[in-house]
């Protein structure tokens, strides 16, 4: 991408009502645009970050054998009445509206009910199960407060997976595999050290659900963490009884702030019973389908990463998530520009994402933007670059190295 052709720029102006560090940084770097509280647009660089996070998640979900689909935002009232979740007393985040003919509709904040109805049209016998599906979808939730930037959107991107099984044992087996896949996701995003499996309130069927909480100073949740055991208890279920039940000790638990980056639920046969979604077993008996669901806050993760990965000069993306691997700058006359153009073409052909800052602005401004955007490698082409090599500097190091195009490609590709 050539910056001279980009419509967007870094900025020093942050909306007056923005309090969250993640949003401030991402707005300054030109990654997101604040439409209103809890509602952000993803600009080209921000979208690339989001896509890179999605790719990490997608590969883990595919490894679990789940297939990707895309459900609808407009949700019929009847579907949700089947389980009592249309009621605003039960679900306090509904956005609702009416069709022209007066029919009430809701905007999808989750998709368990919709998926149960959908699969009931395709699943009839034990031979059709088990199976799982997932989606990346914009969820709409009428959150009471939305002051944490991307950590709490009224419109936000979630990955939600739904798994359908024939028995509790089959569900439990998949649930354990999914738990591991979730831990893999956080590890690949560079959050492995800070993210903990957390016991949280369960809901209709189980005593607990499992959350994945990333320790964060400005996180909205409080958890009690046993660092050695890599387990935590959410404040909402933190009692002496629960501590004992989980085999933990109060004196080993540390109170920390954290952000919920994932939540997985075991619904057992509850939804299948409520919605009469059934299958025929080997003996021809009708049985309810068992459901488990698995959410990850994709845009929240982007916010968490912005909160954690930064310094006084701006963002510091992990290499696999950064919107580009290289930020390329030419300093000198035509010779330097030619060297930069050459490298830009070589890297682009090799599929390496490059931000080429070919704007007519001071070099200092370009350096500052490279740092603010958090691009892993800053490469400078000067008049001697073709002969003596390019200057390459890691975002987190102070001294640059020199190398020719071939070595450089090898390093960053
Ligand atoms: P919270 O307790 O933070 O309100 P939740 O428990 O209501 O979240 P879930 O229904 O468990 O959320 O949704 C699955 C995942 O989606 C969460 O673990 C979180 O990572 C993400 N998520 C939920 N609400 C939001 C939101 N308003 N903005 C951004 N991400 C969200
Ligand atoms: Mg949750």
C-alpha cells in the first residue's frame, strides 16, 4: 500500500468523549473511526488487524472440524420466545424494531436459538450428528455503558461457534477440545501468558461456564487468579464454597482486573428440549440434540492487544497480527526512491504486506507514523541502498541493521 494513495492519516485529534486507551491509540494511528459511543468503523489498517486475528481463530475452528457460515442479524421474535429469551427482563441488551407491517424483530446479539432451528431442518437421525458451525458476525447489543472503546461495543465482531451432539459425553469431549483450541488462539495472538481459564456463572444447565480472561489494568471484570495453576474464578461466583469445590486456596488467589476475551457454554439438552429439536437414535427413539456454544470477542481482542502492546511512541503489534510487516521510507534523491521502489515490488511479489510511505512529507514525520502504527520492521532506502544494503530496524529495538534485498526478504517473509 502506497500512503500517497491512502485517504486516511494518523491524527492528533481524539474525540473529546473518548476515555479508553485502546480507542485513543487506534484512532490516532488511523485504524478505527468513532461513529458514536461503542460504535467504531474499521479503516483499512484496522480491518487488516481484524482480518489477521480472524485468520488465527479460523484455523483453530477448522481444526476442530467446524464449518464457517454466516447467520442473519434480523431475528424473528418467535424463535426467541421458544426459550424465553425474547423477554427484555431476561436479556437486557436487545435492540428491537418493527417491520413495516408491524411484525416485531430483534437484532442478533447471539445465535443459539437461530442455529438450533436451522439445524432442525437438516438433522434427523443419529447419523447426522455430531457437527459444528461457526461464524464471524457483527453482534448488536444495547449495552448500558460503553466507555471502554473496542472492549465494549454496541456493535462488535464476535466469533461464535455452535456444536451439536447426541449425548452429554459427546458434548463434553468436544468441549474439552474446544477449550484447548481457545488457549491455542490466545497463545498465537501473543496473549498466552496473560490469559486464564476462568470459572464464571453458568446459566440454565451448568453451575459454571468457562471464560477466558486476559489480565488488563483497565479490564472491566475482576477475577481471582491462581497464577501457578493458571486458573481463575470470576468475582460473580467467588465464594468460599466455590474456592473449595475447585480445589483452590484463598491464600493463593490474587485479585486482578481482566477482560473477558472468550466464553464457552455447555447447554446440555436444555435448548433441544425447549425447542423440540430432536434426532432419532439407533433404536429409533427421539432424543433432544445437545448444544454447546463458544464465543470469542474478535474486536474486543483487538482492543485488548492495543491496551497491552504499546509504548510511548504508539502501538507495537505482534508480527503475525500487524497490518503490514514493513514500513518503507526513502531518504535521498532518485537513487533512494528507485531502491525503495525495487524493494516494494520484490516484497509485494512475495506476498509481504508493505506500507510504502511515498508521501511528500519530512522523514521525521514518517518515522513517527511508522512507530505510531506499530509496524514490526521499519526499512529505510537511502542513496547507497542498492550497493550497501537497506537499513532495517525492529519496532522494539533501537539500532538498525543493514542488509541487501535478498536477506531482507528472507527475514520478513
Ligand atoms: P460481558 O460480560 O463482557 O458483557 P458477555 O458475557 O455478555 O460479555 P458473551 O455473550 O459471553 O458476552 O459473548 C462472547 C464474547 O463476546 C465475550 O466473551 C466477549 O469477548 C465478547 N463480547 C461480549 N460483549 C461484547 C461487547 N459489548 N463488545 C465487545 N465484545 C463483546
Ligand atoms: Mg460472557
